[in-house]
C-alpha cells in the first residue's frame, strides 16, 4: 500500500510533489478502479493521489487497498459529505497545485502534464480546467462539455453559471489560501460553483479551460444534476444573484439581480410578477463593464457571450410573462393588438429579439444591444424515406435557442411512413409539409427554398441533428458582420451512427479554421465546408444572386453552390461541433459509382468555367486517377469519365497527348502496370 495519513511524510522541496490529486469516494465501487487507474497512468508523475473514503458501504475501501502504489495516500472517515471531504483531502495535500478527480470520472493520460505546463506558462492564471466528453453510465455519447476557454468572456460567463467541469480542475494552492476552501453549508451548494464565485470576486486570479477533451465526465443516476434535487437550481440562482450584485457594486442582491438569476436558472417562484426589462439590461451592461472595462466592445467572444445571456433572459421573460413557449410568445408580441405593448416590444428589441423588420421602429437605434435587421431563419429539411430519423431531426430544430421562423419539410417521393411521422408532430411543431415526386435532394432543397421568406436559410438533412445553439451561434456571426459581405457561416461537425452513438473512428473532415473571408481559391481544392449541408447557414440574398442547387448533380451539389457563392461573398466559421452527421447503410455516400458520376459532372462544369486553372486541374487529376485505381471494376469508372466529361474538357484535364487512352488502360490492365502509368498520367498537362 502507498502513503496513509499517519505515515511520516518528508515535506522537503526535493520530495514534495508538485501536484496533489484529491479524490473523494462515497460508494464509488462501480467506476472507482478505472478512475484511480487513469490518474496512476498519467504521463506526468510528480504527483500524490489523496483518496478519502467518506463512509462507503459498498466495499470501495477494499478496492482502493488493492492498489500498490507509493503515490497513493488513503484515509477512511465517517460520512461528512463531499465539500467537507474535499477540505480534508486538501488539508492533507502538499502540492503547489491541487487537482480534482471524481470517483466515477476518467482522466486522459496527458491531462496533468498539459495542465501543469499551462499553469507554468501562465503565472497569472489561478485555475485551469479542460473540456470533457460526456458518458452516460457505460455508454459513449455524442455530447461534450466545451466551455469558454478564458479571458473576459469566461469571467463574464462565471457570473451566471459554472463554466468548469469540477473533476477537470487544477488550482494553485495560493488561490485556496486567498479565498478559503469549499463551503460546507448546504444552502450554499453546489460547492464548486460557490468556490469559483469567490475566486471570481477576488479579482486577483484569471481562469482558463484547455480546449481539449482531457476528462471523461460520467453522468450517473445519482448525479446531483440528474437526480432531480428540487432546490438545486434555486441555490445556483442565489449564487448567481450574489455575483451580479458584486459586479454591480451592490452590497447584496437587489430585486433586479434576483430576477435575472431566477430567469436564467428557470426558478419561476423567485421571479417578481413583472420584471423590469430596462433595469435588468442596465445591470447586465454594468456587469459587462466590471468584467471587461472599456475593451468590452472589441472582444468578439465576450460580446457573443453577452448576447447569449441577453437572449436567455429575454426568452425566459417571455415564458414567464405569457406562460407559453418562446416561439409562441414572440408570435404574440409580433401582433401589437395582442398582449404586448409598444414599450415592451421596444425594450425586448434591445435584448436581440428577432422581430419582423420595421416592427420596432427606431426604438433600438444607437443601442449596442439592439437588432439592426430581421435575423429570422427558415429551415429546409429534404427527406426521402426518412421515417427512422426525421423525428430526431425535427426535435433538434425546435430545441434551438434561436427559434426558426419557419420549418419546411420537403418529402421527395417517400414510400415509407415519413408522412405519418411528420404528421404526429404537427400539433406540437409548426411545420410546412411539401410533397413532391422523387427528384433528388437538390430538387427537394430548391422546392423548400422557394417557400422561404426569411433573410437566412438553414439546411438540415433528415437523418442529421443540430446542437441546440447551432442557429444562435451562426446568426451571431452574421449580426457581428457590419459590411454585409458575409454570405455563409458553417461549423464543425461530429459523426454518429444509426443508433446515435458517436463514431470517433469514422473519417471526419479536418476543417481549416482559416477558411474564412474570401475562400474561393481554397474551396477549389476540395469541399471543406462541414460534412454536409446540415452545418451551413446561408443568406437568402446569396441564392437569389448565384442561383440554387444544381439539380443535375446527385452529389457535389453543395460544393458547386459554395463555390458559386464564394466567388461573390465571404464565409465564416464557428469552431464548435454544432452538427451531428449520421452515417448509416441508407446514406447516399455508400453508392460510390453514383457519387463518381456526379463528381465527373461537377468537374465538367467547373473545367468549362475555369479553362486555364492548371494548378487546380493538376490537383483534381491526381485525386481522380487515384480514386479510379482503387475501384473495382475500374472499367465502369472509366465509362463514367468518358460519358460525363466532354471531349474538349478531357483534353484540358488530362492533356492533349494522352486523351483518355491511358485512362482506359488504367481501367483494364492488371495492377502490376498501374504504378507506372499512374505517375505519368498525374504529371501530364
């Protein structure tokens, strides 16, 4: 066994560990072994692991005692609760840095190494966490905690909620010396957010999150956030109100602080009968200035976070005021003869509410929180035999924090129960359902676009899903573009299987985060805009100017459209996985010959549009030949080239001295000769 509490410990600098990992345990037997082993297997080894068994009754102690590692210090005690147990462990610790680990979570092998390096390189940072992947019991999910990574945006966000995964945190001991240990009073739980709030209000330390998933955070039935503890949200709301009071230079929370906190944390019993919209906005702006000072307006990430908070307050106000959903409350307010008054609409406009153009007049002019134009979004969902996944797709749309104005489902000749599934949701979701004969996804999207009247259009394939903040984060980028030159915003994506499980081993296009602004030349090298149309938000004006999807393509239709838009407009990018792209046996991507035929049609179109782009041709030629060589039977792919590329474009593409004779040979000769021909064809001009 390793060190115990009563074991003499040499506290000299030569033997004192730099990091103390504190791991409290209460009946953690199911996942405890994996949790401990993940710490003992760290690439960084100058640490001690302090484990406190807080009165477990499931044999956790006997499992701990099986470990024979000198870095472990183990103590048992009568049950005291998590905050008190953490304080006991910290009191026993010797490290300059104190790291947290929960008994049911798992740390990536490089977690400690990267956090120690970060704190060493950032002496003004008092606490650093990491992103985390979420597990449900034993099951992998497609979800993750990807909190803000630092700066004023993170500090501002901490006023309202915890932006750290507790078991990912590493703190300097000097921070705990300055603000104290965990609070053990139940009325001031959760203990982590209470401690982060005190550190925030100390103002001497900065915060950060390393933008890597270095912890696997496990959601289990007894987790406090999942177990339905009635007063949990009310306690978080109370801490939030205290933080706001501090940011507004108040001795204690006033009625406005309490209203903001209660609205944000959905505790209606704590909200006054009629919260004052203008006073709440004044408090929020004062808090923004307290955290960031005069530089607030120039910090893009901070202003996006500020806008997110404004919209969250607005949405919850509407629900509280009218006892309905956000979308329905906006509809009520859009009618001046309804419940909403003109003054109320003017106040709401300063929170970024997406009202029809012209409705709020000049109420928000000159106001940094005001909306300058209609930022409504229509969603187009093409579907063919999508009964299995269309429900999840639609539910992900109605869960958006920026509710769309119109949801258009275009049924492209389905022969399954798609219509019945959509009909079952129409009583809950306002859906425009359009049925047509089968014509392919491009045709279906174009029919949907013709029914759109909002300024922005988002596409969602019927088997994909959106993160709740997908539209909000993309609309925010359009709102921040003052020149009007932005045409498309896209995001990162993740792959899920037919059961909704994340497919980390599946190929995911590594998106180039520099693919912003004028991207036409870069896009010629390949379709680097998300993994499908589901990740894109496009300005409707772009489609009116460059045209719709090319219906002659059954594949590459999105690449073709993005190129046409990129010739005239700029692109921007949200570096978060806001889309779940589903891969399953019914995907079009599984028909390789059909995809290749469409690729050749695409090349034929763009070779004609760019007749002298030699560098681009060379890249496309290499990709084309490499692809053909890998297929069986190759002769069918040769036929796809000759039937889809005009004779003139074949000469431009493969070179006048080669024509398509080498391609024919590539498609018929045995592999032993392919290597010799492949090099010559790819190099041909």
